[in-house]
C-alpha cells in the first residue's frame, strides 16, 4: 500500500492522513509480530520517528483521536 500510494512526502498533512489510513488497516491484524514489523516499515518509509508511529497506533487502537 505504501509503495502504490502517491502522496506529497513534504506535506505533513498528507503524511498524517496517509499514516492514519495505514494504521486503521494495521489495527485489524491479529499477529503481533506482523504489526511490529509493519509499524517499523511505516516509520522508515514515511520518515517518521518509530516511537511517534507506535504512539499514533496505540491512539487508534484504543479509539483515542489526535
């Protein structure tokens, strides 16, 4: 999904929206190893700190909004 989607990597707003889309998909995964792997890949591909990606994922996972 990351490789196929075109977004402006310099736009924080587009990056944030795309991150939210990815995390919504990922929250439905059952396997914790896969989740961890993909969260790290998302961090690398979007050039976002890993801890920020995990924090955003936990907010979505536990239905908090940001």
